[in-house]
C-alpha cells in the first residue's frame, strides 16, 4: 500500500507517464490532471496528501492561479503545493511563493530531487497540528518555515530557540515585530532568521508590532543573511 497520494498536474502526456512511473516506484500513489480545472476537481475527489503542479497549464489558468484557487478553497487550502517551473528570475520565484505555493522546483531537476521535495513537504505538514508548526531547525530551515508562513498568510508568533532565542511576529505572513535576546525590531529579525541549530515553534497568537517599515519576508531574509555574512567576516576580538 502506498504511503502517500500525490496529485500531479501536468499537461504533457509523456512527462505525466515518466513522473507517474517514478512516483509509483518510490512508493507514492499518484493521480493526475492536465489543467487547473481538472486539478481542482481531482483535488476534491481524491484528497491528495500534496500537489505537484507545472506552472504552464492549458486553458485560462496557469499553475500559480491554480495555487491561489486552492488556497481560497476552505476544504483544499491545507494541501501542500510544489510548483514545477523553468523560470529562473527572482521575481518569478517570488511570484510562485506569493501565489500560495509552499515550494518550487526549477527545471531541469532530477527525479530523485522531485521525490525528496514531495516527501519533505508531506512530512512537514503531517508533523504539525492545524494552527501550529514545530520542528528542528537542522531539518527545516527558518527560511523554509518563514516562506511557508508567508505563502499561507499566517498570523501568529514564530518562536526560535537556538544560539539566539526570540520571537518573530507575523501579520498575514509579513514580519511585523521581533524580539531576540537584547534586540528588538528589525535588528532582532536579522539575528533570528539565520539561526540554523535549535527548535522552532509557530502558534496562532496575539502579535506585537515594533517594525515601522513592513517589507516582504523575502526581503528580510536577504538582508538578514547579508548582515550575517558581514558579522562572520569580522575578526574575533
């Protein structure tokens, strides 16, 4: 018996056969659809554990619009979504995440990487209760967690417990407040985001805002790692 069921939304018949065969050989059950409309119908009928969707789909809706439709549906919004795309620009990557997708895989990719990404998303979702997330930062990076929370427009508090300890407060997926050790606001966010060892725990709770200029979580992450790299280059005192 298959461990999980994956919905593959892929208009190319040959690729559907290749992907489906590899999914099955990896112990995953696969159902398929060719466009956004049949993808929504199949999602409601088959209740997949996750969805892997090509960004370019025939008809009126592409893969990103399909992801938005899933997130707007009360019964389907909790299904993890992996976007398969040949686009490579940062703007297009951001578009994929902002559509509500949890992850994206850039072409060309190996079948091994495709299976890994699918199983990682399923494992992440199944290891957490509705309304809260928790895990090991060595397994799920803080950036992955923040992007997932941003994609799902989550509101609540992400607790980080590692070499820096603190809280990242999010409003509809955007970082609006942060506290870390003796730091507050943006500086606290820049300290917490690069943490790699420790635990994280997200809960839907009351939030506090202490950041005046609310920007996308992606912008915060880029600046956090830039500052982290600068600190690492400074000679020890």
